[in-house]
C-alpha cells in the first residue's frame, strides 16, 4: 500500500503513512478543514445547531 500523501511505501509504525512527517501533514489537513465536505444546504447546519442548543437547555444541570 502506498502512502496517501507522498505515494512511498508505508512503514508499519506509521501505517497508512510512510513517516511521521506524512502523518503530521495529514493531521494538519484535518485540523485546517481541508478534508471538510461542503454542505449543499447551509441551513441544515443552522437547524442542527438550534436542535443541539435546545437539547442542551433541556438537560438538568
């Protein structure tokens, strides 16, 4: 299997990557939102946020 970042063969210690460097590059892509899937309907996110806030308010503190 090839490293998804640089295409070199993977190393067992860093699988599915070839090195810590490539694993860190992938992690930074997750943190920066590069792997995010854009929503077609942003209002869905707003509805979800409202539902989550309503559920939090109903929780006993």
